[in-house]
C-alpha cells in the first residue's frame, strides 16, 4: 500500500514524541544499571564487565544493616497499613452515605495531599518530644510514620475491589443462614483477597522507596537503604551505589510485574 | 422510616466508624496530628540551639519575607528568601507546562494502541512512577553530570569541546523534576483520553474540520479534566520537592523544601521552618481546593 489510510486518531508527530519520551524515561535507568557492571571506579569510562560492585555492596555491613532495616520497616508498614485500610474500606464502601464520610476520606488520603517535607518536619518535632518523654529510640517511630503514609496506597485498591464486588453472593450466604462472621470469612474475604494483596504490595513498595520522611524521623544509626544512599551521594560516588540501585530496581520491578499480572488475572475473571 | 429501619441505619453508621477507627488513629498520630504542632510552633520563639522557647511571637511568620537588619534592627525584605520562593514557583510551573507538552502526545499514543498492547505501554509508564525517586534522580544525574552520558556523546560527536555544566544549576533541577514527575501527568491524561469516543473525531473530519480545529474544538476540551488533574499532581509535589533539588541542585539551587530543612538543621530557626511549612501547606491546599471545585462543577455539568 503506497498511501496509508487516513486514521482519525493519528496526530502528526505524536508518535515520535511518545517514543522519544519512552526512550528518555528508560535511557537514564539503563545507564545507571550499566555502570554498576563497570570495572572502573571513575565512572567516566568503561573498563570492562565485572560484578565487583555487587560483591562490594554485599560485603558492606552498613548496606546490609540498612537493607535489613528497610525490609523490616516495609514489612511492618505493609501489614499494619493493609490491616487498617481493609477495615476502613469495609467501613466506607457499600453502605449509604453518612455524615462524616468525607472527613474519613480526607484523613485517609491526607498523605497523598500534604507535601512530604511538611509531614517530615511535623513528625520530627512530634517524635523529638516523645523521645525526650519516653526515652524510647527504636524503630517504632519509623514503622508508625511509614504505616501512616502507606494507608491510602493500601486503601485505594482494596476499596476499588470492594466496589466492584457482587453483593448477591453475600446476600445468598446470609439467606442460607450463614452468620455475618462466617459470611465475611468464607465469602467476602476470599473475594476481597486480590485487592488486599495488591494493596499490601503497593504499601510495601511505597515504604521501601521513602526518603524524605525517613530522613527526618530516623534516630542516629537508623539508616534505611534510601537514606544511606542519599548520605553517600554527598560523598564520593562509586558504582557501588549503582549496584545497590540496580538491585532495588529489580526488586521493585519484580513486585510490580507480579501486581500487574494479578490485576490482569482479576480483570479477566 | 420505621423505627427498625432507623436503628439499622444508625447501626450501619456506627459500624462504619468502628471499622475506620484504627486507620484514623494511625493517621492522626503518624501524620495529621503533628501538623497541628507545627502550626503552634510557628507562633513560638526560636530556641538557642534549635527547638523553641515558649512565648508567643509572630517572628516566624514575619521571617518568611523580612529579616532584621543586624545594625539597626529595622526590617528589610529578605532577598535570599524571595529568590528561593521565585525559583520554586518558576521551576514548578515550568515543570508542569513541559510535562504536559510531552505528556499529552505520550498519553494519546498509549490510548490509541491496540487493546492488546495498551496495557504494556501503560505498564512501561507506571514502572518509573513506582521506582524509587532517589534512584530516578540518581539515574538522570548519570546522564547530565559533567562526565555523564550526554557530555560524553556530545564530545565524541565533536559538537562541544568542553563539557556542558548542567549539573548544580536550575536547568538540572528542571530536567530532574520533569523526568521524575512525568508519569503523574501522563496517567490522568491517559484516563481522560481513554474514555473518549474516537467517533467524535470522525464526525469532526467528516464535517471538513482541519486537524488544528479538531485538536482545539474536540480533543482539548475532552482532555481538559486530565490536564487539570495532571497539573495538580505534578505541581504539588514539584513545589514541595526536596530530594531532586538536593541531589541535582547541589545545595545551592535550593527550593522551599530544602529551605525548610535548613531551618531545622544548621540554620536552626524552628519557628521560621514551621511557618514556612504551613505556608507551603496553605498554597498546596488552595491548589487542591480549586481543583475540587473545578471537578465538582464538571460533574454537575455532565
């Protein structure tokens, strides 16, 4: 065909810009990953392929500690935020609008609206006082802060799932004399589960990614992986940071791909 | 309504509150409540070594715009502060406009793919969005720094002889913010375009509209809600950006976020820092309220 059919949805130049955008999004990430395999320390020239920086990062105790701490916090934050978000989603969906509903929405979604730096400063001031009063210095502050800002990320997919669910199955269970608890346990919860898993995964990723709030809330020696990296950026940058970033990147992408596939499965059903 | 029905409704409402309480508690302690403390702190006196002293004062708020002259205690406009505010607003607006200019074609491109490949393109936009902000900032740093990819390529091609000094300038912060926040513009634009009935375009062309007319009269009005949502999603975090200006601006090209941090670190003026935080919060809230009003009006029109 010499003459392409006139397509109404084609706008001249748009595809070119879009492809350019995708390239611009991914070239820096690939560059970052590529340099993690570079033998040279200078990062200005390519000295050959090696896994030295991964080995180095793996043997770095600070990195190990920070990674472990990041995972512990993210796990707790994901569990706590998903638990409370599930309850809140059950409370705020599938019933008649009531007074105060907007208030609940605003509070739950607050972390999406308030700039992170403002929350970070607020928590710094608040926890500084609590630390003086109680003397407790542990990870609890970070877990609480992370749980709080993860709530909306866990809440939204769970709520979306609940709103799309068929009420008739639960009515059927009730008609068959199932107690409300048994209905919830054997009908609602299994149906809701994909939403809960999706919410927990998003919460986990969001907690793992946080820099600003953690940087302000952490006590001495409580670096997470991102705050450790931020601290390193001020000093000499070595490909070790690239190696850590790449590893974290692979973990995030693996989680997201799983999320994507679960969601697709859901849509099909 | 019968009494039984009424009882059932009030029981349902009570349950809703019980179920929401744990989430509300966590957010009150871990996010909303401390904001009230910041508000109080903004009206107190600065302590000598950080923290505050109890005593009412408007110095924190006054300090946003004015500084006391060290010799005769008169108030003078704080030029350094104004520079930082101006940079924050300028860079945030530029970021918003530029992300739209490249994000709109991208969203359109994704929305017009076949139903089979569309989720994959969408996924490709989502990955950077969920990737650690610090990693993405660091990735763009790899490209624009003095010995980075961009300079290396340009020098190899012989287009420049000395490396371009992009890093640690406003331009670097701008490039970084566009890179980091672009998905936030593309996703709502895509949502708006995706709902759009392409037959309207056909109708437009059938009635002899030119491409430009179709773009202006049909496409833009339909994209508008996505544009407004995307602009809010990009503008709000840009204004409060902290990590990107810190890494790419190198401590000199500060934005409001870094300026706030400074008040709690070496600068040690907690009330000023608290007042600045509140100011940022107020600006963001106004932007969101304007958006909500707009969105409600749109809903009412449909």
